[in-house]
C-alpha cells in the first residue's frame, strides 16, 4: 500500500490542521579539497501557525508526507538527490499524532487504518534509496520522535526539549516503529526508561543533550547554527568521511542480549506495578510488544503495533486519558471557568508572605523565581525569619548546583527575598499572602493587623487548605480584597492553585489572582468558599471511608490496599502519613463539623496522635510493612470486617455522593473542574480521566446519583448507534 491508498480515509477529517511537508533542494557543502556530495532534499514540517500551535500528524498530514516521500524516492532512483532530511518549524520537529483526530476514530477499522497509514509513510522514509536524516530542532513527541527513529541518521539541537515516547501515559503504545527501533538503538534498559519510566513519572521528557547521551541522536549541535552544522555533518556522512558510533546499540541476536532484554522487561513490569498497580493497560501492552519484538521482524512488529493500537484506541481508558490530557490539562486549564476578564488584573510589583515556616518559605521562593519581584517574609522572631530566608537561599544554591539556574539568576533571586519581624515592611506591597497556623482566629488576627498597614489596593490572600475565607473576611473593613490562594505541597512541583472566591471578593482581586497563577506557572481553578474546597474534601472523604473500615475491624493491609484497582499514586495510609496524622485529623474535624457523619472522626487516629505515633506502618528489616504491636495496642476495633471489594465499592459510592453534593452546591462550575483539580492537585491518574469518568465507568454515579457525571462520549466511547 501507499499513502495514496488512504486518501478516502483522510477525507474523513476535513477540519484537520495539516502539517505540510515543504521541500527545498540544497547543495551540500563540500569538505576541504573535495567536491560536494550532491543535492540534498530538505523537508520542513510546518503547519503555517506560530509556535503556540504545535505541528501534529493527522491522516491528511500523513498522506501529504507520504506522497512527498514517494516523489523523493523516485528522484533518488534517478540519481537526482544524494540524501533527504526532515526538520521542523521553530521549536518543533513534530509534536506527535493529532490526538483530536485519533479521539474521533470511532470504529476499530479506522484506528487500524491510522496505524497502518503511519507505518506505510515511515517505511517509505526508511527506504528512500539514499540516506535519510532527521534534524531534531525542537520538541519531538510520539510519532514525531518516531520520524527521527525511522531516519538513517539523526542530529540533535542542544536547545531541543520535550523529547519522548509518551504513549504509555496516553493509553496507547508507540505505534509507528519506536518500540522496535529504540531498544536496538539505545539498549532495552534505556528503552524502558523512555517508553515506561518517563511517561509514568508525570510524563517526563528528555532534553536534547539527555537524548543524545542515551544514543537517540548521532550528533549534537548548538541552536544558533543547528541547521548549517547538521547539513555539513550530513555531507560528511554521505561522503563517507564520518561514520557515527552508536555505543548503546544492541544486536538482539547477540548471546547476552536475551537475558538483558528479559531483565529490562521485568524491571518495566515492576515499575508499572508500583506506579499503577496494573490498573492501566497500555504500559503492559508496551512491554508485551517490547518482549515479543526481540525475535520477530520489523514487519511482524509493525503488524502487532497496528493491532494493539486499534484495540487501545477504542478503550475507555484511552478516551478518558485524552479527555484528561487534551480537554482538561491542555485546554480547560488555560481558560479557567468563571475567571473574570484578565484586563481587570492589577500589577504586582512586591509580594509579602506572613510566616517563615516551610510552606511560607516555599511560597517566597516561588514568587521570587517566577515573578522576579521583591518578596519579604515576616515572623514573630528573628530566628524564624532567618531560618525562612536561609531555606530560600539553600534551595537556590541547590538549583545552582544542579545547573538549573545560572549564577547570575541565583544571585538575583537571593537578593529579592528578605525578612523582617515587623509587618511594616508590607506598606508598599501589592499582594500579601498568609501561611500561618491553620487556626481561624490566628488568621483573622493576621489580616486585621495587615489591613492597618497595607495600602487600600493591596490584595490579601490566604493559603488555607480548609478554613472559611468568608469568615476570615467578615471583620475586615475591605472584605472584597481577600481571596483564597491555596497551594499544594510541595509548592515547586504541584501545578494546582485553588483560587477561592468568597461572597464579597472583588472581580479585580480575582482577576489578579488568576494572572498571578499564570505567572507562577500554576493552573488556577475557581472554587466556591466551601469547607476544604475540592481536593482535600474528596481526599478526606476517601481516607475517612478507608479509616472507618479499618476501625470497624477490617485488617490494615486489606483496607489500605482495597483501592489498588484505581491505580492511585499512593495508598490511603501512606497518604495519611505524608500529610501528617495531626493535620489530617484537624481537617477531618473541620469537615465533620461542617458536614456531619459523612466525615467521621477516628478515635483510633486520635489515640495515635496523643501518643506521638507518626504513621500506622513501619518498614520491617526485610522491606515489608507492618503495624507494630505497640501501635496496635493503643487502638480498639469493631467486629464488622469488610473485604477489599466491599471497601472499594463503599469508597466509590462515597466519592460519587460527595462530588454530587459539591456540584449541587456550586463549589465548581462543573465535573471537569473536579477532575482537573484531582489530576493537578492530587496526582489522580490520567488514565482514569480524573475521578468523575472513573465513577461513571464503575457505576457508582448511577448507583448513588441516578445519572453519570459526564455525557456518553465525553471521556468514554460514544453510545452505539
């Protein structure tokens, strides 16, 4: 088959933004005293849009690229060209398959055709009759990186970023040859890192130098003259003066390769188990392909890839992942529901942070690094202030040591952060946020003191995780200036900001909060002032159900592992230890006061807190986890144990109930915001689609609320017919 055979299929996508394959002939440079090796056809992949619109590979794009490559193959046969290169518009080689098009493939045969079309096009690239080169000038994701892998040789820009095969993260497999070529090029262990470990570690990507170090590229050049250097290098290769060395390449037939290959696959499966409890199917499918293709031909592997892709494209897991990644993280996060007109936002030229503890210090560092404005911290004594400023300086030094910032940037960031024991330093601040003890009266006192000092236009913010912003504002002369600005720990890593609007919060204040979130590289989600807002309310309802089952007599390992089919980032008792038993109990008590028995307060947990116990589990010398007898002796249990299945169903129904109530209360604009908050604030798995698609799929939404949260086809397969 050829690209032309897929024209009818491509016609099903009239709205595709086509990435055009633009060709120009270049006379290759001659080496010293040598003639030019000939004419070089350079393909530039470009959709004609600016860098905010990445180039992607949809059916029409692939058909056009295939036709161009077939024409170049004919020219090569006639001796008109000595080589072919592929590069991209600024910042991109190509950002992978068009997920909007893939999501629209409602029939299995259409998914199969999409996979086969890509293979046909890439097979042409790999068999032009002359050497092919990929000049990786920018992001190369999924099918974009596979274009490079299918080329004979590759150069890499040191400025290139976002290099990955992220399909396991997206609910798919690398479907256009990457799973076959990559382990042979860089070794099976490195291939598992790229195809499994990185995608399942928050979709981590490689930089240009990292990819080169692994052996993905043959040469590394600086961005300023990347194309010129790449063309000169290609001329040397075509002339035979340069033969790339591939130190990580593996011969699958070599005597020692079988054991290495098997060990890499086994390590990958252990990693998948640890990350997802095998609740996600796609990572296992990637490893199945990797395991099989050591002893089969590339054509046989391609057939397996196509069949696997066609199967996975029709799963709810894939559609939920695309909903979470594309509809929520890529789109909705950039257009927050309910956010006021950004033109109302005020400039922020100085930030104040009340408190100098760990959270306050993390906030000060974030504001200084991202806003590049003066940040001043206060606390009740000089020792605490010095410790907070010292923490910021130490973290800056760590970043410098890891070469993530320059010496100049480190010096400037340190100079921006200062401390004081007097709140008078806030007189010229535009934005002051408190990060003091989670006690309403303490926070109200802080804001009363601030209001007597700051200017009338200064915005006051609270980082509370559960307390009422309305109550904090009720005694202020200007309650309209107060906004909730709830970060998640660790501040530098977690992307969510719950932006809390109290009844009297001003539009200009809210608009400034959203613009600040954007400047801080966080995703702001508007939430109503309700106890624990979104993430903590859902997590505490979840932990409350599991803890209650434990208190009722369910064995600890059964209760703690009951939710493993959900593939959550950590078990409930692990999360409890990470949050801290006193903090979790304090928030649970607040929710119990607000909502009653839906949030039971555990007497056993309180006994542990009273006796200074930090966590239920302790790690035994053999690496297993156990509850010490000394801890068990502090607690008392009921006589109504549950099975793991009972605990799972009970928790599903509780979450469906709580989210239904939150939506009825108008805590957020819709279930999409619940999902976005849980993904970005709690690390909820993308393959679940967040939380509401999962509850829809398992039937909890129907059982509890009588209807699903999302319409059919939103994060699942469309209804038949």
